[in-house]
C-alpha cells in the first residue's frame, strides 16, 4: 500500500498546530481589543441627539452655568437632564423659529419627552451619586471632560470599574478645592503640588479612603 | 453503545422507600439496604428511648430524629434542590447550553444598545430625580383605617411605611399593608368594565345605569339593595344617605366575613347602644385575653402590640403579665406567660367561672370540668386581677359569642379598669348592622325575587357569604346586578355588570381609625387601570358624575379653587384630621340580658373558623407575598390545612402509640407522617375535604380552619391554592360549632418551611423566668454551649472598626412573630416569590425568616419566635470560602454580597452557621410583567438566576442617609438610619444603628444584660444579637420555660439555682 503521508506531512502538522494556536490566541486577543476599543465603549464618539444641542455655544460662548440646566447634580444622586420647559425659558424668544428646535416645540406642544441619548451610561448595578462627588471636591471636568468645548457631547473616559477605582484608591490625585468644582477651566497644579494639596483636601473633606473601595459603596 | 447517563442519584423520584412524610422533592435515596436502614433506625430509636425527651425541639420531625430527618439537616439544601426542574430534556438542555455559550462569546464583543433619557416636559415643582417623596394616606381594612406614609419614587408608589402621627400605626404597619403594594401592581387586578362576559366601558355603564335608576326611583327604590363592605368613610356615608333619601325603600346591607357582630351584639345587650372598648395596654399590669389574638390580628392590633410591648421590656420597668385562654394556638398565645387551651365553646364557660370568682353573680355553664392546669391558672389569674384593680385588661375575641364580650365588659367595670385601661367610644363604623343577619336577610329577599337591582361594592359575597345562603345561585336570579371590586372575582363574574375598583393608593377617599381619628386619603398615582372609586359609583347612581377629589373636597367643605386652605393642607400633610378621635362615653354594664349559660357537650368535634394569618378574609389571596410568607405557627405556605392536636391525630388516624396521655419522642415520627392526610369535615350538613396538620398546643377534638383560600376566580396565584373553608361556614354559627370529622386514606402534600434551616437543640432562643433574671440578670450569657472564650478563627488578627459599625439587636420579649418584617423586607429589597413546589425544596427567598421553637410537651408547649436574618459576622465564615470574593466585608462591618461576582458555587451558604443565605436556583424574578417593573425599589439590584443573596442591613438606606449627610456636611445623626424590618416592626423589637455611636439606641441595647449572640460560641462575632426573653410567671401558679439547655444538663443546674424548682429548666434527671 502506498504511503499516504509524505515526510513533509510532519511539517504541515507542526505548522497547523501553531496556526490553530495563533488563530485561537488571535481571536481571543481580537476580542479583548474590540472589548476595550473606544468604539465599543463609546469613548470619544460624538453622539447624535434629537436636537444638536451645543454645550460649546451655551456654556462657553454664552457663559451659562452647568447648574442652570443640570440643577440637581449638586444636590442629589441623579443629575437631571433638563425638562423641555427649561429650554423654553430662553428659546421662546431666542431662535424661536430655528428648524433645529422643531423637536423641542413638538415636545412642548404634545407633552412628550425628548428622547435624549444617554451618553454616560453606567452599568445598571452601579449606584453612582453625583451630589457626594460634587460636594466632595470632584469637578465636572474630571469625569466629563471639557464638555464646554464640545459641539455635541461625547464621553472622554471609558467609565469602567478600573477607571472608577483609580480615583477611589487615590482621591488625592483628582480632588480640587470645593470652590473650583464647577470651574470648567480648572487646571490641576503640577503633580508634586497636587500630591500635597490633594492629601490636604482629602483630609479636610473627611474622606475616608479605606471605605471608598468597599464594594457596597457603589453596588447594593 | 453502553448507555451511561450521568444523573444525580436523587433524581429518581420513584425510589421513595421511606414511607414517611416526604420532606423534600425527590427521594431521600438512602444508600443503606432496607435491613440496614431499619437497624440504623432502631438503633437511633434506642438511643432516644434513653432520653427523657429532648425538651427543646423544633418541629415534630426533629424529635423523631429519623435518618430522613438527619439527611434534611445535613444537606444544605434538600436533595433535588440543585437539580434541573424545568420540563426540558437533557438533550435540549445541551443544545441550549451550546447556543448560550456561543452567544455569551459574541455578546462580550458587541456593544450595548443605546439607552434614552426621557425628561419631563414640565417638571413638577420640587421633584428631584430619584429622590423619594412621602405622602400621608391610609389603608382601609374591615372599614377602619391605618395611617401610612407612602413612598413615591418618580411618581411610582414603591413602599408603604406607617405614619408615626397616626394612632393606629405609630410608624408601624402590619404585613397586609406591606403587601398591598404588590396588590396595587397586580396585573390581574380588574382592568375593564364587564357587562356579563363581554368587555364594556364605563361610559356604557353610565348610559345603562341612568334608565335603571329612573325606573327604581319611580318605585321609591323598592327592589333596590346595596351590599357594601364595612366602611367608616364620612364621604361614602354622606353620599349613601343622599342616595337613600332619593330611594327610601332601598336597603343598605354590609357584609364582612370577619365582621365584629358578636362585639356589637354584646354592646347592645350590655349598654343598650353600640359602643366598643378601646384599650390602653401601656397601663395594664395584668392582661387576660379570652380567645383574643389582639397582638396579631383584629382591630388595631398594630397599636395594641406596640402598647403591650412597652410593658415587656424589663430594662424599662416592671413587666406586665399576660394570661391567654384560647381555642387555637395564636401569636398572642406564644407571648403569654400563662396559656390555657379550651375548646371554643368552653371559653364562655371559663369566662363565667372567672367572673364568678371575681364576685360577679353570673350563672355557670353546666358540664364544665376544669383540668388541673386550668384550675391552677384561673386561681392565680383571679388573685392577680384582684390585686391589680384599675390596672388590668380583660379582652374578648371577636370570634367569641356576645356573652364572653359582656363578661369582659363586666369584669373590666368591676375591677375599676374603665376609665383607666379601658375606654368606651362610639364605633367609627358607619351603620354597623349585624353583618350575618344582614346578608341572611338580603339572600332571603333575593330568593323571594324581591331584589330587582343589587349593587355590590367591594365585597365578594359569592365567595365569602355563608354557604347555607347559597348566595351565588340567588345572585343569578337578580335581574340587574352591579359588582365593583379590585378583581373580577367570583362575584364579579356572576354579576350583570362588573366595574373595576380603584386601589386605595390611586383614589381620593377618607376613613376613620379604630379610635375615630379621621384621615383624608390621598392618591399616589392616577389609576393604573380604568378603575373608579366607590364614592364615584355612588355619585353616578345619583346621576352626578364627579371625580373622587371633588366629592371629598365637597364633603370637607374645601372649594376646589381654594389652593391655600390651611385645613386641607395640614390634614393631608399630617395624614389625619386634628382632634378627630372619638371622646369616651360613659356607659354602665347591665348583665340583665346576659344570654343563658350554655350546657357543654364534651363529645364530638368542634370546628373553628379564623381569619387567615396572612390572607385576612381572602381578599389578599392573589398576593404572592402573602401566600408565600409562612403562617406564624405552622410555617405552612401556600395552603390552609385543618389544624388538629397531636392527641386528636392519634385518635383519628389510629396511630399506634404506647401512651396517648404522654406522647414520647418515638411517637412523634408517626404523628408527623399524618401531616397532609385528608379529612372529611362535615359542618352544617356540608362536607369539606381538607388536609390536616398536627399542631402542638391545639385543644383536642377541635379543628381550626383558616378562611380566605381556595378561590376559583381571582387570579393565577389564588385560584386552586388552598381550600375554600367558606364552603361549609354557616350564617348561624360562622365562628365555631359542632362538626363530624373523619379521616380518609388520601394524602396531600403540604409545604412548611419549618423543617429547613434547623439549628438543632442548642441555646438559640434563650429564655428564663423573672426570678432567674433577678437572681442573675446575665443568665442568658451562661447558657452558651461551651466556653465563649474560645478565640479560634480562620481569620488572623483583629480588625478595628474605627468609623461606623452597623449592628442590630432583636428583642425576643416583644417579637410576636407577625411576619410584618418578612414582607417589608420583601418589598424593600425586591425579593421574589418562588411558589409552593420550590418552597418544598427549601428554596424560599425571604431574607428574614421567623423561626418558631417549641419547648416542653406536645400537649402544652411553650412557643418561641426568633427572627433570623444575616447576622453580619465580623469573622464571617462565608467570606473565607468564596472562590471569587463575591461576599466580602466592608469597613463598616457589613457583610456585602457582590452579585456580579457571584458564580453560584453556594459554598458560602454551606459554611453559614445561621443558614440565612438564599440562592436564585431559577429565574424567580419576573422581569417581563410591566407593572412589576414599576413596583421595584430602584435603589436595590434585581437579582437573576444563579446568584446568592441575603440581608444587606438595607445597604441602600445606609447609603442614602450617609450620602445625604455628606452632602449636608454633617455626621449621621443617632438613630437616623432605620432598616425596613425595624421601621415596620409594631413592637419595636428590632433596633439598628451604629454600635460605635454611644447615642444610638442599639448601643444601649447591646449593653443590656440580656444581650446575647446566637452561636456566639463559634467566635464569628455576629453584629446582630438578641435580647433573651424573660417570662413573668405568677408565683402562685409557677411555670416552666420548657427548655433544658445543654449547659444546664451538663452542670446540673438544679443544684446551682436552688429554690428555682419550678422556675426554669425542663426535664431534669
């Protein structure tokens, strides 16, 4: 009977073992890369909204305060998206007839909500509290980035648990003086200065660092 | 190909060789051969025979100590519990697994779908997103209201708390109020108007009712009858009055299956008018309950339990003493210092004996022979009552005949209690007719064809009316009938029209509490379904269609445009109309019309009808929380068996026992196998087939039936669950009467949570007498099984808790086992129900359970309750064994569950000495029904299949207060955080707080001498500790706590505590 396998079959077998191994590894690696990709986590991806509301225009050019619309961010756990009526306070005079505002008028006239797309979407098992952070000396820009420079909003951090923990383990790196929380232009001092300033602020705020990494702080 | 199926050994359900009451689904499948098994069994029995009764036992089966029982004890979850139950074949399962694995891989790489934020268009003033608002309202039940603060999150009511300013609540509620939030969101509530079997509309109904009413009015209302539930609503009464003025010949009947006719009749006979007593238990040194379960059911029991508890805290003052004479074991009986049982007909005879010995001239019943214990207790009771003139209370149960109530009135008067501990007030109920006479009259009129139009509001008489009236058949003869109800129930289906009724959380209404305090009830939300309120219906019958708010405002004289009416604002804000409580009236008892003394007939059986401890009269039967919460004493869920005494079971089933008078442990095993045997109960000529449950402490030859279960047309939860005991109830004897009882050979599967989580007879509940406490206030600490200084732990090093340290104490002196905490926890923490078959496998999910322990003998046991939830061990055994660190400790001492990490190994539960962890074996939470989504507490994660869970000390409440304090830059105040179980507890038995804060009440509790840790000997350092119970026996009578603790057995405590022979300890040798 003729020999079925030629001598080079050994080589093929050897190569194919490696090919399979690399393919599997590559597939897994690809999955991991995809999982961590900005696209998957929606980082730095501008989000299309029903009304192309420009924070750049409102916050920067017009100088409106964050809390004019996001009134509950400093008081309670949830920062609110303003009700349609808040827009109307100005827009019943300003740019009243702009085509871009059509969804607003539709909302006001029909008493239907405007379906804003959630940009910062934490997992449902995370209980984040805005007020505690804001009153503890953590500014808007620390998590949300320079929203005041965004024509449409995007997320600047991936907001994974690792990212949260970075700050929960080292709050002194990100804390700022209480009166600077709402300051969109705030710049952290050089690392060495921030280290001492941060530690001092953490102490002043009565932040108990060891408690910050308890699971129950965010998960219940 | 050889067929090798890998299946768990217990899955072969046919191999049940035990022949003993099946404790778990699937077979116990012992690995011993039958002969070995028998030998083993006999050996165990031999061992037991040497003992004089393990005086501390839990459940009949525990005493039996059978191999089957051992198996149940030793298995973390009963056999079969972990196996796949769904009707899916193994092949399908593998297919599904393959698909889900593939999908799991894919989903990890896809990104999440967009979510939307839908803000208001015009936000309500003052609404902050996610911040709960509380509205004062009230819950009506049996015509009387209990004040509530309803928690609303973003417009959805999600939890009910008691209104601290309301006299019937004082901040607590019962379990029915807790569970009514589930009824509110019940998707099976009636949603559509029905005309016969066709869906219709409200407008259609209004168009139809107009001509009908015109006709009836022309006849001055002849042929028109109203049947409503009991009510105390001033608006409803005023509207009815106006309507009846239009139709003077119409009749208004009221029917509550649990009506207080007996008390009203007694009041008419004794005082010539309808006044009812109201009690002040805070001033009572001695209390006698004549078959009155005033601590766990009946009028204002939440308030009465609260008041009674103030006198059972020995660290606050002298203890009161509670005597209970009862015909069926009740929660009040478990709280008694002296409890005697009597057949229901004998209670009156005993009351007459007591009255006579107190110097009242009342004729005595013939045929009564007092047992030795009854004689002894009554003698002691009488001298106690005489010594405490003006500081005692005699209270009669609503189920007892008028004579018992009259005797209670007379004794209270003779002892000078009236004006001190007892006050008489006009009843807040509107037109309290005699319900049973009324419904009898109505059904006779219906039978004669004298009723042309019948309007039924709220009631469900087809189901609840006495069976001899045959209400359903007669209703079919009424040409035009309207039924308004929460459900399209048995009556709703029989009526010409059915109108969905609003739940009390979605309509304006008013009502009065037991003491007359009036509440204007405000809605939390617009009606979920297309429902109307009773006052709207009455108004439409008068030809005026007005919304409930206008009717209420009109009644209270508040114009709709008066937006700043102070009365309106304050009343709604406070939850009650100021100074609306009824004034006491002066009445004198006249015993002249006391019904003649009965002649007792000791032979035959007697049947007792009682409200279901969790379902009330059956209106809550479609509420899964209430069906699944174990009944306080039997721990049975999803059923209502007939309760009988052990001795009766022996006689009825011819169980061979050596000595009936002195039931021994080896007999108990045979007794427990009787549980679930079907009985034929013949009462008033009708037969009910119902399973039996052997209940220690039940009087002999008496059968207790709970009403309310066994619906046929309420909803999927209620239909076919339990047994309809109304089907044999009669209008002449609705509470008790003679019956014949025979056993059948049929066996029915009853499910009790009693056998699960057994802790064996250790010093779990620690009880002592007052004498013992006086001798050594710290006696509970000595009852530990072994040296508490054993400081061994797998945890190395000591951890310092410098910040907050959360802890809890539970007072066993005041826990009445009412289950309010169990249901409150369920509502607060999104805990699912699992159904009867799952409970049978020990898979119930309640984070708190209330253990019930017996001490003493089968015939006359002492009963003890102990709530048990995760005790948050500082050195938690569960944490060490979790391979994925899904259960970890916080720096504040809370043992947290991280659901996302949990992979479901269940090792933690294996290693938990308290057996308080609950595992989601299947997808128990209903994630699809829209109305249930609205109900859930948004602050608590909804757990899915495969995840372990347990008490978190209401972490969400701790966080909410802590974060608010942080935002306001202040420390958490003392006692600022209340857990759900603590907040609901009527007696304040549960105290939670920061044990590092000396101002917190819990810190003071932990320093009390009675404070002890359950299984503290294990050095797990639990944060929840218990306050041992002190029983206040009358020295004249003596008593026995019924428990001999191991430590006492080993040390021969009788010598240590001389002169305590009757004081404590049980079966000494």
